């Protein structure tokens, strides 16, 4: 499940799991030799264009609306440095350590595809930032998602010049001191390199990769929580019968049904009431496969975009071999420089907004199942009001459900699409994606959904304490119950549960629910 060996960047095979390995667990980074050759060839093409003297955007002209202003050869290095300095104008909170590492890694992988015209020494320095633990201080706001994530990437790039600031070993240092502390030297950018560093979707993509994994873990944990709730509410698993899902063959729906079946297989609790008088369960349980499955399909759709974007060239202009490019391209007989819009974040922005709405629904149905375990007006007779051992004197788990409801309300606010448009650069950049805002929203949604699912797990474990002693959980749900009990003992009298709720949410976010279930079942959840 986890990448543990060095992540080799080659511009083609980076995965969300690889991003997480580097960003969260400091797995080292290497550059593939074939990718190095691609980088060298791309730089040779840029040098060919420079020698020709032809005006080519991004190589020897101004930027944005200043595209028509050709820059003299002696000023080209200053142009690149000025670009980084001027664009490092972000605001807002500073990116977290893992967000910075994801940003650096994903930019590195895009550059080594060999279409950006950057030198090998620059990509080596990006790699070294990761391997030596030099983390640029990057402000979070300023990206419009076209021309990519300019301001955050510029803050990252300042450190390459020995400017800006970076955190090294828990200490914040000026950029030049940070590099020196790690035994590194700053670079002086040459033509095309400044634009290559900052013109791309890597803030959006890096955060999306991390949050995607968080969302997928929350989804599988919700399947586990729903299976436990199904047991303790004496509900049926007939809703997960494969026959139902064969006649409505959505992939995600069938996968969630299989997960619940695996988690509840041979459950003594389910078997104890197989022939009871109840005809149907409430929608939050009966329609679990349909709702969770729709969320799963949304996250699959997002994963497809993230995996594509991780291994794409997203800056502008892009440098190609003249023989393979459109004859309308600028350049020379050996190099073709094409301007386009691969920096536009729309392919991610729309799916991120959709995925945020999907996680909101996952949290909403989880909170409704929590209510069914607590609500004295609808819960089973054997469950005391709010799962309190002595209702009235004790409030039990009443307020964790309040918290879940509050988080669901927050999520519904996040569900408003972040995609919008405010023209910039004198109208030259007249449509932007705001994809970074979509990524921030999705990242927050994944974290809050994990907390809501954690409340359901807490309540499911507590409800288990009131079952007859001769009723056994299934192997899967027993593993989930035991995992919760590792960090939260039964509530025998009122106590503050906030820290325990945090701990259970962390079990979800860190994939420990997945690990416990896989160990118990001998196979992972889908």
C-alpha cells in the first residue's frame, strides 16, 4: 500500500502514492537517467533558439501582456530573476511541510519530461531540496490556476536563487543560508528557466494527490463504519447482495457492497436476527452501497485526472523537436517552441469541486447513521439514549453527534464550487480556473470527512457494549472495534471525548483502519 523505496522521477510514472511517500515520509528522490537525457536535449533546443535571435515568448520576450516586448541578450538572465522576484507576491497561510514537499516533487517531475528547456543543474537542485530537507517558505494564496500556480511556485523558486526563506531542521533561515546549511549552492537562472519553474499546476496537483489518498481512506473507513453500524443496529446485509448490484452495475456501488459483505461475513450479530419481522432498514443503511459507491466513482474520476496531471508538461511555452512540431511554431530548424495552455487547471478544478461535494455526501450519510445509534426516538430498545450507561445523569455520546453535524454543515459550505473567473494581466489572461482554491477545499473536505466517519466509529464501538455477550462481531468488524478501543475505552461515565475523537479520526487519515481490516480479512478493502 505504501511506497517505501526511493521514488524515481522520470516524468511518466509518478503516482499519488509516490507523492505521499516523499511528502509525508521523506522517501528519497532520484532522477532517471533517460529523463536527464531528455532535459539536456530540451535545453539544447532553447540554446538554438537564442542563437537564432528570433523573438520567442518565454525565451527572450516579456511575459503576460508584455509579450510583445523583446528583451536584449544581455538582459535575459536578469529577466528570469526579475520574474521570480516579482511573482513571489503571495499572501495567506504558509504551506505545510508536506504541501511544500509535494509542490517541489511534482514540479521536478514535470520538468524532467524534457519539454521545458531547463538545465540539468536546476532539476538537481530541486531534487536536493527534497533529499536534504530544505523546505521553502511558500505562501498559500496567489494562484489563479492559470498561468498555473504562479505565486506559490515563485516563492518556492526564490530559494533556488539563494533568496526568500526556507525551513531546515526545524530552523527558519534566509534562502542562501538554508542552502549553505545543506551543502548546496544557489543557481543563476538563464533564459526560459524562470518561466519553466513557475508556470504549471503543481500546487494544485500536489495537494490533490495527497488529499485524494486521504479521501479514499475516509471512504474505505466509512464502509467499515457502516458495516459496524449495520451490525449494532440489527440491520440486514441483504442490501449488499450481489444480485442487486448486477442489475445496476455501477463499479463503485458494487465495490462498496463487496466491502460490507467482507466486513460482516459470518457475523453472529447479523445471523441472530436473519428471520426477524423488520422489512426494510432506513436509507442511511439500506442505500449505503449506492451512496458510498457514487463517492467512490467520483474519487476514481479525480484519480484519473491527478495521475495524468502528475506526469504532464504543464508550463508554457513548450519546447519540441522541430521535426515533430506544427510548422506554425516559433523556433529554428532544430527546435520548435509552441505556446499553449497546458498550465490551465480546469481539468483538475472541476473534478476537485465534484469530489468535494461527493465527500460531503459521504459525511452526511455517516452522520445520519450515527444518529440512528443515538436517537432515543428511533434506536433499538436495547440501546440506551445517546449510548449513555445511565441516561439523564450522563449525556453519553450526545455531543459527538453535534460535532459531526457541525462538520457536515462546514462541508456543505465547501461544496460551493471554487471555480470562478477574474481576468488578470491586462485582460491577456482573461479566463482562469482557480484550481488551487478547489484543491484547498478538497483537502479540507477530506480531513473533515475523516472526523465525521470517526464519530460513527466511536458510536459503533460504544453501541457494541450493549449487545448480548453471546453475539459475536464478524472478523472485519471485530478488527474495527478493537482498533477504536485501542485509543478510546468504553464510555462508562461522562468524560471529555475530544482527544479520543481526534485519535480515531487519525486512525482513518493514516490508513490504520485499512491496515487493521486487511490483517483481519487477509485482503484489503476495495
